[in-house]
């Protein structure tokens, strides 16, 4: 006898699946390079990722953007072959090359069929250790990045992001965008890039991750062959560990505006210095953020979009890095609702740890959002490789992903309230607004945030 299905009701979701992240074998190549290998049966594909602890935080003080420019030139040829020949070699093995520059690391990855693992790894080693840095290529890529910076000066969101980082971090290594500045890029020539690469992109502190349809032994063997002639030389003092840098001083003001006369929307950034990734209450912080502004059903989105109609949507985030990163609310609102939006955001930041604590229903929604789709992040070899590099960059234990769902499930209302009281500081929040100052400037000055400072884009 079959039971009729009531299709007018949504099925009750089950418990989120526990994640069993594949075990990585740790080794060191004869060249000295660290190695992590993961067996990932299935399609005959392999992803190789070389993670170097050199991110935008290692940009020289007078050359912001140098790390990203250097990495951007990796695929423009090597010492052995010019750009077209290099890309022809990649195409012949069906390889996909990618470069990602973060604040604390740079990762260069290559995905190809496992039968071409040796060729792919040799190309990866060549690209990272022997980039060509042809003066014409350096000039071309540099000028493209300068053009992009000039474009971004007309994009309110990009202007707000840059000003917010500069205000929160000041001279700290996190105080600039990875793209750098037009003035700094203008002075970057091939010789500077080549010298910086030789000092910063050394493989002593780097780690090679190999994930795919290879055994541990096969992966170690092909990696050793590919990197035989690439010594893992120790890092120099050029590389900056942001976690060892003192915290930035308090910002010189809390209210900053870039005037855009006639704009119908204001781009807002509201926030302050946050926490490092290894903070003990990280998972309570994740739940707190989901309730406050981290998902569509969050308090801020419901209040500002659904109830007030000020915006299409806003979001909050804790960008947790090796050193404390920013906490921010990001969003674009109607210009005539700028003052009211700032008031609402600061009020919610204050209330969630005090007179309006998180409810059981809100926490259940937050936990579900964080855990139910978590396992989907580790389906392919490329996803597993990215997950493994994140563990290395963030200095997390190898079984961290196995514990994520239980750790989030163990967060209760008291832990979220404590995280809010500890890590949300509306009395220190900086407000950056990009919009028509004549509509909201006087109103913002009545909020007790100090004098309004109008700055250039």
C-alpha cells in the first residue's frame, strides 16, 4: 500500500550531511617544496595548485599592487618560451590555468587530464619559477591595470570599497586594494617586477597541492620530476606576515563622503576592524553574521528592503584573514534614505547583542544556511584542491572540514549574543557614503559620528 504524497507542502529537510574531507598525505619533494596529495577517484582529471604565502599584504609600501601585477604576468611567457608558445603547450594538454591573489597568499592552479600530469606540473613549475617579464608585456599589463583603476573611479561601489579599507586600516598592509594605485603602477617597470619576483616568490614556504585520479605515490613521483630543477629557497624579509604587524590605529574620523551630485542612490560601507580567522568564537560569529545581514532573510535585509523599501538588498560580512580583517555592511540605498539607513544599521548592530538578541528560529535558519550546502563545496578535484589550500593559508587543522557542521550545530543563542557583544562595536563604526552630499550630509552630522569629511574619489 502506498502513501499519498501531499504536494501542497514542502518536504521536511533532513539533517545536513556530515563532511568527510579526503585525507591528504603530507610529504616534501627532494627540491624542498612542501607537498600535499589527495586521491580523488572519478573523472581522469588532476588539479595542481601551488600556494605561496605572498599576497597583497606583501606589497612594498611605495608600490601597492606589485604582487598582483607580478602574478598577472605569469601566463605571459616564461624564460624558455614566449607567450604564444606557452599557451600552445597548455592547449595541447587541455590545461586550464588560473591565478588568484589574496591578501595573504597567491595560488597558481592548473587542471588537466591525469595522463598529462607530468607535462602540466612542469608547465606550472616553469610559469611560477621562470616567468619571462618581457618589458613590452609588463608595460601592456600595467597599462591595462591603470585603465581599470581609472574606470573604477566612476564606479560607486569600488570607490566605497577603496575608501573604507584606507580608512579602517590606514598604513597597515591590509589598507589598500590588491589592484594598487595609478601612481604606484606608473613607476613599475620590468626590472622592478623581475627583482621583486626573485625575492618574494621563493618556494621555501610554498606548498604544492595535487588532487585527482592519481595515487599518492604517482602524484609524488610526477611532482618530483616536474620540480627537480626548482629549488625551494627560503623566503626573504620582503614577504610580510600581516599577523605579525601591529593592529592599525583608530581612524582619524568616522564619517567620510565622496560627493556624487545628482546620484539617485548612495553606496554605503559601515563597519570597523574585525577579527582574525583563528578567533575561538569564529562559528558563533558566522551565525551572528547570517542573522544580522549575511543572507536574504537577515534582519537588515528584511528591515531595509522589505519593510522600508530603501534598497534592493544589503549584506554584512566578517572578512577573517591571517590578521584581523574588516567587518562591514555593504549596500546601495536610495539617496534620500541615506540617513535613515545608517541609523537602522547602527541600531541593529547594537540591538542584536542587547535588547533584541537572536531568537531560536533565527539561529535555526542561520545554521541551516551555513551547513546544508556545505558538502557541495568538495565535489570536484578542483574544489578539493581549493579547500586544501584554504586550510594551509588559514593555518587550520587537516580535519577542520569534518568538524565544521558539528561546530556550527553546537552554536547556541548565548554564544551568538556573546559574539555580538564582543565583536560588534557600533560606537566605533566608520561610515563611508558615495552619493549626493547635499541630500544627506547635514542629516549624517546629527548622528553623533563626528564631523563629515568630504574626500575625492
